[in-house]
C-alpha cells in the first residue's frame, strides 16, 4: 500500500512543487492538500493518512499548534515540518508538539524523501542545515526566557493567533465553535498571563513567538 500523505502549506506554487516530487515516487500518494492548519485537522477526519508535510507559518492555525492537536488525537500520523525558519524556537516548538522531522524549504527533493522514509520507521530526521546550537536548545534545557514565559493553553494560542490576524470576536467564536463570552474570557486570560493590554502588543508577541507570521 502506498504511503498516504497530506501537504500543508499556504503557498500554492510550493505545494505544486512538492506534489511533483512526491508523485514521482511510486511508494507515495498525496491524498489531500491544505493551505492552513485548521483545514489539515479537518482533513484527518476524512482521510486515512500516514504522513503530513507541515509548514509552520500558516493562517488561522499555525503548524505548531496544528501538530500538537494532531499528535494528540492521531498519534500514529507522522509529521515532517518543512519551513523557511531555522530559529531554535520554531524547531523546538515543532519537535515538542510531536513532529518527527524538520527540514528547511531549500532542501533537495531527495532529502525530503529520505526524511519521510525515516519518520515512517519512527525515527527523527533533522535537516543538516539546522545548526548544532538549535539542536542543543532542544535536547538540553531551554533558555531562561522560555522557562519563565507564561504558558498559554492550546485554545488560548488559537484565540491569540486569530486576534493577531485581525479576526473580529464573532468570527473567532464561529471559527472555534464557542460563544462570544468564551472568546472574551480567553482574551482576558491571555492579556492577564502575558501582561499585555493592547491588540498591537498581542500581535507583536504572536509574531515573535511564531504563533502567526501575518504573511
């Protein structure tokens, strides 16, 4: 049976390039594509999937939070991050969320294929271009700044991303299937935890932490 793959990236041309690479391998079959993290989660209810190639900077739900939700509900699915970001907090964020692989977008197609085969064997695969320092940040202790940073719940991260992307309260409520009062309660908790009071401050925080890129 072919390895069933979902491609998740908000750039159509990039997805098409990946599709060409993967379709050239008889052992792989791309069963679906998505341009945001929320749609990736929805697609798993419709398709049996072995591997997800996941971008990090996607609208509505970023790749880190999508990975966290998927690995919790579908632990058998292997996730390979494919990102333009080599910063340690992106790498550690994805690996802590449950990703098995992390590649940079300028990698060769043969490396992507190798990474998929490795994660299917339940092994980690990290791009060689990512510095030793980044890996040490993951294997060793996180920086004091990260240790002291307030911890937001998964739902709070979702709300924060949508706030930072300029979504009104009603739209956030509709997207997450919660009430307006619940959105407002999450917003208040986020502001309290982060000690930030304005939308611009929350937006800057979300961008700095990789919760959204606003690309």
